[in-house]
């Protein structure tokens, strides 16, 4: 369940710069910048555009970011459900 790349795009969108996002993610800015370029090349569309030193999501970037948020929410809900199932299982005596 590697959602790291989704978190990268969300962080860039939230922070507005690769440098600030990299700091928040605790990775290097060049590594994050390289990741972004690879993702955009893979998708064939830009995810961000830059205006006055700040990065903004393109329409494609908005779709990516919104979908990434949904994926992270589903993952979080799944993990919570698993934890609840394990807790319930631990309360039921095994016979």
C-alpha cells in the first residue's frame, strides 16, 4: 500500500513550492522535483504551473490531487476497519 507518491502531489499543492513540500515530507527538494517531472512525463500532462514563485495545480493536477485525497481516505478507512476487526476479534473468546 504505497501511497507515497499521492502524498507528494498533495504536499506540493498544499505548500505551494517544491522546497516547502520537500521540507514537510522530509525529503530533498531535488528528489521531489525529479519525481514531479517523471510523473508529468508519465502522464503526458503538467500537474502544476508556476506563477510568481508559487506552484498551482493545473486542471489535470486538480483531478490527480482530488483522486489522491480519495485514495488516502479509503486507505485510512480500511486501516481503521481492520483495527476495529482485530480489536473485536481479540474480545471474542476462542473455544
